[in-house]
């Protein structure tokens, strides 16, 4: 696994973990904020209803009460005023509801539903309980509610709700004498309830969450690109250059820039394995510069090194990209030819011999080389193949040097 891949995997895992943690926290935070906003709106709506009731009681009812003998005016009823005012609000803002739910109401529209009746019973069973809050409904209809008990504390309320006989005739004419009577002092007869929908704040929270997550993704994407660029520039490329240098030092001869003995054997084993599969021939050419010791003794080691370098250059000029040339040791060289039979290898060896002998070397003059050529027989190992080529090279030396000899099969 490459360094870049490891780095990116770690970076990706860190991002996913961070994104999951931030998403979990921020989602909860936004939802709590949305709920707080809904509860605040619920409190505000409840206080608005109470303000309307109080204003109706103090400022409207005293002026209209004298008219009740002739005609019942529901506007004098605080509950009616609050309900009607906030109903107009709900016409514009869907889902915002205010209701004075009563078990036995005068106005049928105020009758408590089964769910509301359960809340009222909860207030009736515990007189100390002054508020209930929670979430009601499902899906887009989910709403936060606040409920407060309606308890008869004012004797004036019983004038209309204790007994039909004492109720204003004008009210009986409108609503009849069957409902809204029998209330008693201290009795909890219903509740005020407001509902504020959660859909809008939660939708805003969801949009904020999506914006936050996509912002994190964009930031990570930018950081990913910048970090990868920095990784390439500051780490991978310098390491790659160092690795290439180390690879060269480990596999190449420092003087001739040909591969060294160890690397040559690795290539030879690879080509032999490939030959077993595809049946193609593999050949080697070994050659040794003639009288090289005399060059060192006569012209010095610097001149001898120069001969080795230029010999490597002349050999590389004649080889294919798939071939491999190595300095085998001292003044001895070896060439690996893939997919090449003995006849073609002999011909190439002769071309190399002529290339070396055909042009004098600077400060040294004419230099020759002796060659041994062998084709792998498919059974021997690499060292046995090289030994056969080396024996052929030895025969070339014995037969007068500067020649190419084919190894015995």
C-alpha cells in the first residue's frame, strides 16, 4: 500500500469520524434550538391570549354589559375574544392554534376532543398542576403544545354558567339551556391550549444542518486537495527521488551505470520464468576486455576506468530496451537477451565486438574483447547458464582473443 493511499485512507477515516461526530452534535443542537424557538412561540401565543382576555375583561366587557339584556354579545366573553383574535392569526400562519377546550362548553366549538379531555382530567386530578407541555401529532402535523387549566375563581363567571334560570335570556336565546351550566367555584372545567407547529423551525434546522454538512465537505475537499499537493511536493516526490537514488545505488554499477551482478541475476530469473511460460528463447553474452591489466599498468587506473565507461556506452547503443547489460566484475561484462535464440545472440555479439574494436579509445588506443555466447536450455539454472557462457569466453581467450565463441550445448 503506497504512502499516498495510506495517508488518504487515514485522512478519509478522520474526516468521516469528524463528520459523524459534528453531524450528530450539530443535528441535536439545531433540533434543541428549534424546539426552544417553538416553546418560546408557544409561550408568546399563550401570553397573547391572556392579554386579550384581560383587555376584554377590563376594557370591553364593562361597556357592553348593559346591552346584554336586549342582545347577547359574545364579544363580552374573554374566552370568545381571545379565540376569535388568535383564529385570525391561524388563518395566516397555518398550524398555530389557540383553543379554550371545555368539557361542558356553552359554545359547541369549544368542546374538548378526547385527547384534550385527557389533559383536562390531568388538571382536575391534580389541583397543583398549573401547566402541561409536550409534543402532539405526527409528521408535518407535529406541534408543541402548552396547556393551562381553566378553573372557576371568579363568582361573576357563575352568572352565566351555574344555572340556566340566572343566565342572561339573550345568551339562552343564542345557545340554549342544555350546555355550559352546572359549573362550580374552584372547579376546573377546561383548559387553555396553544399549539405551535414544529415543521417550520425543524425545516430551517434541517436546511442549516445541510448547509453545515456541505460546508464541511467542501472544506474537507479543499483540504484534501491542498494536503495531497503538499504531500506530493514535500514528501512523496523527495522520497521518490531518494528511493530512485537508493535503487540505483543498490542495483547499478557506480562506474559504468550498468546494472550490477545482483540485479542481473534477478532479471535472469525473471526471464527464465517467463520463458517457461511462453517458450521463448533466452540467451546471454559474456565478454571480457583483452589485456585490461596492461591498460591499467601502462596508462593508469583513470584511463582504465574511462575504457570501462565508454565500453558500457558502446554496448548500450546496440541493445534493445528489453535487454539487460551488467558489469559482472572487473573488466567482465554480461548481456541478457530475452526472446533471442543462439544465432541472433551470436550475431549481436559480433556487432558488439566490432563496435569495441573498431574505434580507438581516448589516450589508450585500440581495445578488443573476447566473447562467449550461450542459450538457456530450459533445464539449467542461471549460474549454470552463465558458467557455459564463461567457458566459451575462456575458449575465445585461448584461441587468440577478439572473437566470439558459441558455448557447448
